[in-house]
C-alpha cells in the first residue's frame, strides 16, 4: 500500500493480479484509492461484490460507457490526486523517493538500535516504509506511559497488534527526510531519560 511510487513493482516478473494504493501516498487528499487490475480478472468479478460503493466491476463498466462516476464524484479529492501525480511524474520521483525512504529507514534503525531497540524483521529484509520495533514492558516503563510521553514530544508510535511480542511501528515515508528520523530518535531518547531508563532491553524477534 505505502510502497507504491517508491519501490518498483515489476508486474512482468511477478504474477501480480492487482495493485492497490491510496491517494495520500502520492500526497493527495485522503479518501481516494487507486486500483489497477488486469481487465480479464476484473470481468470475472461481476456480481461478487456485496457493497454498492465497492463494486469495482460495476463502476468500471459504467465508466467505460459514460466516462463518469455512477454517483457524484469527490472532485476536490480527484483534483488533488491529479496534481500530486503531475508533480510525481514531472520529477520522475520513484527512484528519488525510494532512496529518501531508504535513508530515513537506515537513520531510524541505527538510532533506535543505539538506544537498545531491535527491529522485528531482520535488517536484510526490512522494507524502507514502516519499521516495526520490539520493546520490553516493565513495571517501571508501562507502554501507555512511554507512548504518551513520546507523543507529547511530537511523535506518535503506533502500537503493534499482529505479533505475540510487544511492538510499535514508525513510518519512514512522506515529505520528510533523515533529519526528521533523528528527531524521532531524540524524542524517544528524551522519553527514556525522563522515565529513568538508560537503555531499553529489547526482546528477541520472532523466528
């Protein structure tokens, strides 16, 4: 979802049937989804949708006949998305954006590792989009207090929900650079100091 436009997707190399992304990934307004799917596969989906709004086949068929949405379109969202795409194409930005995300990721991982945090995934397969880190919850550093204190310094750590060990996530994407990642690390370091923790004891990543 968030790697679109930053990491190349070679549809000739992999059996990709559909690519889905969100408008805000390209710095458009939230609320607009981008879907690219092979026409043959889309035609086989006729009658499968239980939602009127999410019936892609019906919308695609209507668009071919009329060049219009079935209902009133969100014109401001579409216009913002078009402007964002124009900027993206004018800058040929896929490689540059991917490199910036990679630099953001490396800066974040290096800084958090120095504080004692460990990434949930091995660094060799860590994508430069969202980094999941593990942390140990102790009576002196409850999770809610830790997250709230980091938030008060201007950064939100998203608690993980899909792992058995306690994790949190930090995004490396958007109109930010490595300096912003250093600020994230500084906010976490200041929070640990404020809580009387000199260095976190990281949990081991799942095998």
